[in-house]
C-alpha cells in the first residue's frame, strides 16, 4: 500500500487482504481471484460460473478417490 493512497482506500485494501487471507485459512475459495487468474493466464478459456467453481473446489477438497480417513 502506498502512503500517497487516501486513508479510506488503504483501509479498504487492507480489509480485502485480510478477508482473502481469512478465506484461505478456513478453505473457502475466492471466486474473484479465480476470475482474475483466468483473464490473465487463460484468456482463451471460458471460466466456470460461480456455482460450478464452488462445486469443483468442494469436490477437489472433499471428494477425490478413496483417501478418506473415515
């Protein structure tokens, strides 16, 4: 964050950073980050819609293979 940035803007940027960090800590994927990544790295591919994205992330986290502990 730049000191030349207005105080309110710095607070908003800090809040966004803390919210994103919190989501990552508890394992909630960030759809907006995914969309930015897709635009930047894969502009030729159609991104998943919000529901498909979360379903895919939950499947990746909880539903792959027989490696379950219980």
